[in-house]
């Protein structure tokens, strides 16, 4: 179930509906081909590479570091292969030149995770020949593991998305300013939450008798901390689970009668990752492609598109509509206002 949040959160919380935001009323959306949003200050330090299996940096217990994406907004997304599949870890990354070397320092809040160092910085014309990895990361269900080694022959990821497309606007980490969810059908309601807290939306959906299962409800007991898209085609949602005891009502009748059970929130942070690309040359919607077979369920699949609108002020709307079937049949639409 740990993978399911990505799909359910985007489907049960994204809607193609109009949002009334203070500045947006006068800030008309502009075509993705015409609007120009200032690029992040760290954009020119973005770099991404895959590590060939025969050159993998491994832990003593066998986990391998498969890929590193340092994004335009200064996020480091690590792809780690474990016995149970791929784990995606997100950290803050800062860049500096030190002792004639290029050093990326990864941080988890105030805690240093480690460094990625090279004698030269990669460009489209020049790959990185030697990459020194020194990282200590926390893997769910495993604990702290260390990657320590030098990579030769890493595969640079430059051309996943065509160079001719305008990626400067979308390639960054977006913060959620507001979410509006609309449900229509067996469940009928519209909910607006001025943050990335999905638990508020889950509770409101249950108040309207959406009858989310325990797993579905718990998958929404999270806060979106950021949505990152980069120029290599990586799409990542970083979220934090709710903490402590969480009241769960199975139906509206249970809620009216005060009948509930407690679910446990562990307060942990995690990332869900897939691939993205523009759906057409207009660059006004994004298609998703899952990176492994565990991804995908009835809430969101590889037929789903996310409509994207940019505004001159730097605001963007990501919108999705999905048909939900099960004990209740309804259309779930969600609009995320991002900045």
C-alpha cells in the first residue's frame, strides 16, 4: 500500500475546477509556450545520472544506488534498489566548489546525509568521469545504510525529454498553495483546503459518505510537501505522513453515531516517483508513466493526464479528473494551486 498514495492523492484530490485566488482573478493563464517564469537560482547546477549495474555502489547488505537526480530547485532524488523493489529518497542539495572539486552536499533537515563529489561538473558536451559517493541514508523497513565508493562510467541523463521543448517553467519543485477537490455522482461535494494537507480532504469526503476504506483513508492522511518535475522526465511527490492516533469513520452513519476506530500515523516522510512528458506540442498537459509494475491502481493510471496552466505571477494549476468505482461510484476532480 505504500505506493498507492501517489495515485490516490493525485486522483482523489486533483480537480479541473476554477479556483478563486486573490491574484489569480486578474492573472490570466498564459500558454506554456509563451509565459516565462524565472528559473530557480540553482537550475544551472542540476545534474542527473544512472549507475550501470556492473558499476553499482552497494551497501554491505546488498542495496544498490541506481540513479541520482539533482533537480533544478536543489532537490536530490536518489533511486535505491532493494530486495523488495525501488525506493525513492528526497533530500535538499547544495552545491559548492571546494579544493578544485564540485561538491553536492545532501541534507535531511539539519542532518547531513553525505556528499557527491566530482573533479568536473557535467555538461551536455562533457560527462562526469569520476563520481565519489559518500552517503548514509534511511531506508523504510531496513534502517540506516551507507553508500561509499567511486563511480566510473555513469550514464548522464540529458535527453529523456526533447531539447526543443520549453522545460524552464515546469522543471522545479512546486509547493502546494491550495487544493480544491470536487466529487460528483454517488458522492457530491466540493472542498477547498488552503494547504497541502490531504487529511482534511479525506475527512470531508467521509462526511459526504465517500466510504473510503481504512487503507484508502490512511493513504490520504499525509501532507504534500512538494511536487518536483525535472528535465530528465522525473515526476516526484514528497509527502509527510500524519502523526499519532487518527480517527477513522467508515461511513457517514458511523460519523453521526460517533462510531470510529483509531489508525496509526507514523509521521514519516517519503517520496513517490514516476516519469512525465508533455502530451503534445502545446505543452499544456502532462502524461505519466510508471517506473515499475507496483505502481498504478484504479484511481490513476497511465491513461491519466494532468492539465497544466501557468500564470504570469509564477502560479501554476495542476488538474486531473478520474472516475472512481467501488462501493461508491463518482468522479473525483482535483485542482492544485502551486507556486
